[in-house]
C-alpha cells in the first residue's frame, strides 16, 4: 500500500498568550517579531520548506493582524514602488503569496480542541502540526522535515521531542517509550502533560512539532478536559498510542522556547547574531555590554 503524503499542516494560534501581557492584549503573540519577522512567519516558512502544500491557521478573536500579515497590501506596495525600494517590495509581496486557510476557534478550550477545529480541512490523511511557541533553527533540514522523513518510513504518528532539564518537565508533555530502529526514535508507551518532576516518566519533552494520523479526531471528540481544565492534545495522543503506533523522535536543531520571555530574548539575540546585515555590529554592542559586567551605566 502506498504511504499517504503529509500535504497539510495545522498551526494553532488561538491562545491568549498571557505570558506576554500586556503586549498580547491587542496584538497576537504570533506577531511578535524575532528581529524583523513575526514568529508565525518562521513557522509558516518551516512548513513550506518541509514540503507542506496547504496550511490551516487556527485563530481566535484579536488575531486579525495575522490574516493581514499574509494578505496583499496594495497601498504599501504602491508606496514602495514609488520610492524604488525594490528589496522591501519583494519582501512584502512574498508574504502575500503564501496561501493560508483560516478557521476560528470559538472558545479557547485547549490545544486539543484547537486541533479538532481542523477536522473537515484535514479529512482522512496524515497531517503536520506546528506550534509557534517553539522555533527551531536548523539550516540543513527543518525539524518538521525530519519528522516527515520518519513518518514516511514508519507510517505512524510522530512526535517531535528533545530532552529538557528536570526543572522544566512540568512545562511540557513528557513521553517515555522503547527504542526502535533509528537513533533517537522511541515507540511511545507513556505520556503525561505537564507532570511534576517526581511523576515525569522521562525528560523527553514534546516540543511543538507533530505528524498525526487522522484517527486523532475521533479520539479528540471524546477527550475530557485534563490538566488546567483544557482539552489536552497529549491526552488524546496517549489514547491513540494504546491502539496504534505512536513514535517520539528526538529531532536535531537549536530550539527556542519563544512562548516565554527569556526564550524569546535568546532567540532574538541569536537570530540577530546570525544575520550578515546587523550581526557584526550587534556582536560589538554585546561585547561592550559584557565588558561593563552587566552594569548599564558602564555601557
Ligand atoms: P499555550 O498555552 O502555550 O499558548 O498553547 P497560549 O495560551 O497562547 O500562551 P500563554 O500560556 O497564555 O502565554 C500552545 C499553543 O496552542 C494554541 C496556542 O495559540 C499555542 O500556539 N492554543 C492553545 C489554541 O490555539 N487554542 C487554545 O484553546 C489553547
């Protein structure tokens, strides 16, 4: 039987983003820029680079800026044309060329409920999920591409994971399993959302990249609210693992937890340093800061 291709991706972006208040009161957290590009654009680009053909964004109220960002902007384009700012014009046009579908999650009942909103868009095929809280830098092979490659070989749901420090396990879905085939690949036998460190079955955390079989929708329809009184995708995936093969795969790449302030700042600094236009000057500035030993009056 031919393996079904992963053609579609779902990007949930309906959450309130409370960890970034007050910035996220009227601005979606997905629009916060890492240097000069909104976080959501890094995620959309990763999906496209990985071979995904169609993207569904799950939004909610106060998220209209995301739709505007991926729309055309005739007045701005005319102005850039008039001023002969061709590089900027190309940047603006490129974002409008990306074809994205949108659906609104009416009540923020949790990530599991957000994924359930994608049921009719996905139909009966495997699909990718990317969360904007995790940005992964891997210029050779994106995190999602690595998961798709595993999916195509093992034909089961694949969860993108990395090891996190023990004091961070309570922030993630944690999995445990038995090693199979490829390096870094486990067949999942246990999964817990946000466990206390003493209850965590391992330090292997699910980090915002998934390839999921469509059987998940039937399970999500039956999933009761779990921790935080939210419908948890982790709970539904664990139920799926009881009936079908679910794999956890340790993907390669530098991952930034941009859902929290420190992680967001780390991503900003490192992405800026990698840029050829501002990287060298920014490095000089950082050296000055360090010379002052953190004393701002010495800068
Ligand atoms: P988070 O809980 O990390 O996102 O959900 P949040 O709620 O936006 O952030 P904080 O904790 O209040 O700061 C993980 C992902 O699931 C989406 C979020 O947008 C985020 O991408 N999500 C969460 C939904 O789409 N709908 C929900 O009901 C909950």
